[in-house]
């Protein structure tokens, strides 16, 4: 269930590049400013310019600090992909944590080819099998899970001790996902 991201920094004016592989078990997906999973993935791999006071320190005396581009790509992905939506974040105005409640669309099928570092082996096509949803606010509430067992079309809702058959609309769209989300 492990995947990895290839983080890279490439200087724009000298021949210097740094790469580091970061392993993960679930991808931490930004929610703030992203209307859905596709925008969140774009944000995850978006290149950033390092310039001015934020220039990259090459740690080589002959090169010093340089303007550079920093970015990331998925190097490897697991057969079962877990995405963690970062719905809780620190709110500096309030001086505490808060839950991001805005709509966040996610598909029931996912292809990651455009986010991969290499096109050597085609990445797997993912099919949504489960959704874990927090009901409540930061500091209170509980989790409800929705699962579609492999090979079946029926979704199941797990809420404490109750297990109920539900429509895909309840498991996906009502949880702010699916292609027809509000």
C-alpha cells in the first residue's frame, strides 16, 4: 500500500538539480482553494518558482543561492490508493483549528497518468471503493464510512453499530463527491 513522490528542485540559471524520493501510505490532498480532487492533484504537483529571498541554497560554495523551480510528481503508486483530504487546518484569524466544509468533488474512477514522474509503466486505474466522512466540527463529531465491496455495485454505510445498504448517491455525492456534485 506504499507509494512515493519524486520531489525535485531544478536551478534555472546553472546546471544543478536535486531530487528526493518521499514514501507515503496515503496522499495528503489539499482542500483549501480546490473545488475537487483533480484541482487538488494539480496543486500537489504544481511547480513553484524560488526567487528573491526564497532562492534555493545549493549548499555548494561555488553556486550559492540560485533561482530555481521546485515541483513534485508521483513516482510510484500502490494498487490500493488512499487519499486523505486535508479538511482540518489552522485558522490564524481564530487562533485555532477549523474544518473546511466547502464542496470537494471526487470521481468514482481515477487515472493518474498525467501526475506521474515517468510513463514507463501505465499506472493503475482506480475505482472508488470507500469513503470515510467526518460528521461534525473540529473537536467533536464522529466518522461514518461507506464501502462498496469489490465486485459489487451496492454501497454499505457503516455508522457506529448500524450497517445499512445505501445508494451510490448517498455514499459519494452527498459526501461532496461524484461528477454531478453541487
